[in-house]
């Protein structure tokens, strides 16, 4: 069963479409990659899933619920089940890593402070940051900051984790470690991952399904497992995009 579905989704700003009539579904528990060059509308699509951009037409479904047509209250309830790592990946610089991860738990649960501390520390250990609870974001590496951002996004045990350009700004080694971490999370926690990228690194390995967005036609140029697209796509643009990463 799909956990997330776009149905005839047209997105844009000021009534000007940038993506038209997109229809696709994300299977529950899968790793779904949204690919395409800079400016084609990947972040916009992600924002539409999060209710931050209102579709010009069409709908987003979470399971059987029409998210686009839902009330603000229903949307909030659905978003509680989603985690997000934004492109900027910003952590609160004046808070320690533990405090950053604890914040969503403080805001959205009634758990007591010691339980929240334990949970936050556990999430940090899941992303390989045990022992760094009291560090501030400025004193750790870019790769560690991304992982802390993932721990924060995972604080409320989301069913879906959205990641916008998670490996942007990371060296190839840190990027590879991040991909490994995402695979682990997906495998052990069953979290559905929706990952936006213009730069594949090793995502070919982890993506089970994908769409490739094309700014010229404002539509989906190709759809399928990235590996299959690389092996079989007749389209030179797709092969070029995918072969950069291997
Ligand atoms: N808030 C906005 N208002 C108007 N245009 C925007 C806004 N955000 C993005 N755009 C435009 O929409 C297009 C897609 O942007 P974006 O979704 O950020 O692309 P990507 O993430 O693929 O690089 C770009 O041409 C961008 O300039
Ligand atoms: Mg973007």
C-alpha cells in the first residue's frame, strides 16, 4: 500500500506552474528518490508534501487521507507522523545536540524530562553520536551536524522521513556514511525515506524507486529504480545524470 501519493499535482508560485500534473506513489517502507537538476522544483515538491506550498491543483494523499483537502488540524496530525531534514539542516546553535533532539519531544509529547533526555540520547546513539550529547552544533563537523539533524527529525518516530539534499556540502566519505546511516534506519526502523537530490553520490545503491523531474516539460521524465534507469534508460539526460554518481 502506498504511504504517500501525488495525484495530478500541479505546483508553482503566483499561479505560474513549475511542475504539472505529477502522479506517483511512494510505497510504505521504501527509499524513494526525487531527482533532477537544480531549480526543477524538487524542494517545492517536498514542501507540497509538508503543506508548506499549496498545490495549484491536484492532491497529496497520506495513506487514505487527502492531505491537501484536510483541515489544518488533520494536517497537523499527519505532519506529526513525518520527520524532515531541510536543505539548510539547521540545528539551533544555542542548544546542545541533546537539547536540539529533545525539543520536538518537549513540544509534542507529555513525557517527563528524564524520559525525554533518555529518548534524545537514544536517538543520538542511533545516528552514531553517543558521547556528543553536550556538544554545540558549531563544534562538530558538517557530517555530524547532518546526523544530529536526522536524530532530531527522528525524535517523534516518524513513519516518513523527508530529506532535502542530505549530502549537500559533505565530502564523499561523510556522504557515504550518511547514506549507510539512512539505509540502517530504513532497514531497522522501517521508516519510509523520501530523499531529494541533484547530486547522487551513492544514492544509486539505496534508492528503490525514483522520479526524475524535467524542467523543460515540467513533468516526470522517468520513473523507477535508479539502477534500472541507469541500465536501461534511452534518455541521454537521465543516463548522464545517473552515471555521474558511479
Ligand atoms: N517562494 C518562491 N516564490 C517564487 N518562486 C520560487 C519560490 N521558491 C522557489 N521558486 C522557484 O521555483 C523553481 C523551483 O525551485 P526549487 O523547488 O527550489 O527547485 P530545486 O529544489 O529543484 O532546486 C525555481 O525556479 C525557483 O526559483
Ligand atoms: Mg532544492
